[in-house]
């Protein structure tokens, strides 16, 4: 499958800018129940994306696939971490969301 590199990197630039704005302005501690539920759903989605990225890295064969898989894993880890930081700023309880495993802070190719 061939990717349109310019479209793909353009989308990443928008994601980076969006992520930066979200990190700069954390949600207040008194967020509404709807906002809290939306954030928990985003955390669940980000965790699934992280698991998929980890699996993609495990299954990558060629150099290009490995490079893409590493990039996707790092992106997924950063998004997941950003959402967890937002949840902490909102003082959300972790009882409503317990993933089976949390992403490692740093992952190397050796192990």
C-alpha cells in the first residue's frame, strides 16, 4: 500500500499543533460529567491505538515497516500520555478505566 507522504505529514502537523494547544491549556479540575466521559473514551481509544502500534512493531518485516511502526508507537505513546496528563489535571479517578498493561516510557529495539 502506497501512502501519500505530503497528505500524511500534513495531518501529523495538524495533530502536533492540536496536541500542543491541549497541553498548554489543561482542563480545569471541575469538568462536567460529559467532558470526563469523553476524556475516558479518548483514553480507551488511545490505549487501543497504542496496543495496535505495539503489535505493528512486533510484526514489521522491512526497514520501512520498522521505521513506520516505531514512529506510530512513539506517536501513540505520546497521545496516551497526554490524555493521562489531562485526566490527572481534571482529577479523574482511575477506577473507571484500568487497561491491562500501560505503555513503557521508553522502548528500544533491543528489548
